[in-house]
C-alpha cells in the first residue's frame, strides 16, 4: 500500500475551509492527517476552533486532534470576514456543541512538536494553510531549525492577474497577516500557492452543488449546504456562475496533482503600504538575486476538482446521511 502523506492542516473555518476539511478528513487512505490547527481569521479564534471540531464530528474522525491557535495576527489587529462566512463561520449549518472539544496544547506547540518528530523520524510533513499564516510563522520563528521537518507548504493565498478580493490587489489570507505570509513564503521549502488566479477558475455552480447534495452522505450534504450558502451571497457574483472554491484546492492538489498547472516564481509580500498591504508581488522572471521559492498555480481543472469531491463525499467514504 502507498504510504500516506503526513499533513498538518492549519485553517480558519470558514465555509470553504470547512469543505476543504471535509475532503481532507474523507481521504483517510491517502492523507495521514496528524492534526488540524486553527487560527483567528474569517471569524474569531474561539469560533474557528469550535467549527473545526464540528466539521470533524460530521466526518466522524475523532482520531484527528484539533488544536486552537493564535488569536490575532503577528503585529496587527484581526481582520474578520464574517460577511462571507456567516456569523458562526459555517454559513447556515446548524451549530451545536461539538461531541469533543479541542485537544489541550496550543496550535503553535503542536506544530513545533510534530515538526521535531518529523525531523527525528525523517518523515517530512506537508503543511496546508488555508487561513492567515500566523500559527506556522510563530512556530518557525521560535525555532527556525523546524523547517527541516517540512516537506512543502500548500497554501491558499495571494493574487496576481485576478486582482484582490479584500483590497484592489490583496487576497484575504495574505492581507489578514501579511507579516506571517512574508515569513512563510521565504522560509525555504517549496510553497505551492493556490491564489485567486487559480481558485476563481473552480466555481461551485448550482449544477455541481446539486450533484454533491444528491450523494446523500453527511459530508456531502454539509459541503453542499456550505457551497449553496456561498453561492447565495451577492458578493460572490451571480448565483449561476458559482462562488469560487478556494480552500479545497490545496487538498485536491495533494490528492490529484494533475488537476493543477504551476509556474515557478518568487513572491514578496507588501507589509508596509496601507494602500497595497498584503499584495503578493509574483515575479516570474528568474534572477540570481531571487530564489524561485513558489510554484504559483495558474490553471485548475474545475471539472476534475468537482469529480474528486464527489468521489470522496460518496456514501461509504463519508458517512451515511
Ligand atoms: C480566502 O479567504 C477566506 O475568507 C477564505 O476562507 C479563503 O481562505 C479566500 O480569499
Ligand atoms: Ca480560509
């Protein structure tokens, strides 16, 4: 049997984070999900941690720990995005008390301990980040040698040709903690970045969400409801075009890399200018002064991503309705 890929999933659920979590949790045979770490982002840190626990319940994966993390960005005030994710952060999904709460231990400590043991066992970890990158930056700043335990970063964040979704040129995850993003992009291991240029190609059209809903598993129904919530938001454009599916992209890539095409580049993040704070300067031209530290996703096979979601959310893999 193929060895499962070791993964830490750092996120701020968040409607699309929740769909990404459902996908990662359904991929038991392919991903060794060592832990979910949460951060303040779309909603407060308390809510993102609770939401991750609720999603874990839906997927029936009490074996995966959830560790709550940073309550604010490295050196700025939190920027929330509840208008895109609903007051709870999970659209209109019913919110109860999770069956199990978070595991004791701060997310930053969990990331550090896991990377230390990855170094000791030579089993490197892929870190998926679909929220502000505060937790990962804090862990690596505390002990830069931990980078040796990282196989790669797979992040949702940034924008180039599409322009921004929170300011004219910045994408939310980078804008919310540009200092952390700048640190992670330049930390060393290759960063696979799924910015708006790619995620805007993957749209949850009504036909696609209806097909997911019809699968009837718990994960399918929850994912479809989350996607339908996003589709109904005027800010996401006409309903029939479908809302962009951001955060599931890095997980889909881990499961089916052929669905994405990349260009190597160097990325610097604007951390000072009030006008362009969080702008990702994506430089495709190679130069000896700038390492090509990032693989920038330029093309996504949207049908392929939705076929993948359907396969993983089919009853049997993702719990009965
Ligand atoms: C990103 O911003 C958040 O609101 C979403 O969850 C996603 O991670 C898209 O720009
Ligand atoms: Ca997110």
